[in-house]
């Protein structure tokens, strides 16, 4: 297939997808956040039926228990932070969209002038405006409907990392979020468990900024951007190069403000129109 983005033609092989989702193993190692219990599965049972062929049942029928925000790759809508009911599936109207993959190194909070609410601590690590600016300097607005942020270090441990009490993964500064708003990013994907600091006094500063909801408010106002989404806890394999891709953000048809998701990307190859 050939697509045109910002006046440039690209060739894409739809037979060569790459998944950014962390497979959720209900019976094995899995990532976790904020002290939530691990996702698990059990056989559905009634008085005269058992949904497990190993126990004599005629078929396997599982009951799944999970917290989408905490048990792996998930996508969320602005309904995450407001009283309004905003099913995440209602915010995704594009089947395929351009998305830029970048890689950034979080910076010690003590070494940057970037800010955060509540006040940052010297031993925090932050994704800064400067790091994002440098990674996006050659990106046009047409390429940033989706933005995929891979942070360093980037190793296999992200697939099963348990972010428990006392952990403090990196988070996005206020200035970093302001840059993403300026660059008109609509669908943001990150390999962190949250855009925000794990223990942030419930302020969710980065989330509020991205969706245009003032701090302390829980209703959509005239400046809100309810068609944006945030996808967290992805994993970008090291072999995927930075650059421009087509993104297919796959979601189950859950009428909830967050759902497990499977971001699929396809590499774009520029076509030389002179040939």
C-alpha cells in the first residue's frame, strides 16, 4: 500500500506488523503498577458445568480478573480523570494513523529546570521538554497524530516489571507535556506505567494537561480535548528504529474509560517520486 503524509508518499507493507503490546500472561510473569493484584484467570463453574477440559469439562471457559490501568498495556480516554462517561473506543475513529517513534533518556530531576506538581524531588527522573524537542526537531505536524515514546534504558525487564510501593519510575514534566500539546499530538504511547509520578498526591498533572482539564476539575470544559488517548506500559523492541510508522491502535469494544490494548505499527518507506 502507498500512503501520502504531508505531501510525501510512503510505501507500507501491511504484512510486516510489529506489536508494541506486552502480552498479558494470566498464569505467568506480568507487569504491574500501583500495588494492584496480578491479573488472573479461573474456570467458570456452575452447579452442573465446569469450564475446564482438564477437570472433565467439555470446553474451556475462563473468567478473567484484571485492572486495565495496572496490569499491562492499556489505552485510556479523558474519562480517566473526569466525571463524564467517555468510552475509550469512542475516541478512536482512525483505523490507521501516522505515528512517530522516538527514543529519549529520562533526566535526573536535579539536573533540569523542568517542573512538576507536586514539587519534584531531586532523586526523581523526568522525561523533559528538551529531550522531546531534540527527538522531534525534524517532525512535521502531519506525522504526529500518534507519538510513540521509548525510554532508556530499554530492556526485556519492562515486559514483567512490577512497579511496587517505593518504586519511582520516570514521569513527564509539565514543560514536556506543554510541548506535546504545542505539537498537536493526539494519541500518545509510552513505555512507562504512567505519564505521571507514581505518588503524586492524586494530582495527575500530566494527564490533566494533555486532556486540557484544569487541575482539580473533574468536568470537561471548553478547552478540553476528549478525542485524545494515552496508551501506557507498551514495550518497543530495541530492533525497531526510530522513525515514521502507521499505527493501528487495537481495542476491545469495552464501554469503559480504559481497556487493554494492542498497538500495531508498520514501518513507512519514503518513495522517491522522481524515479
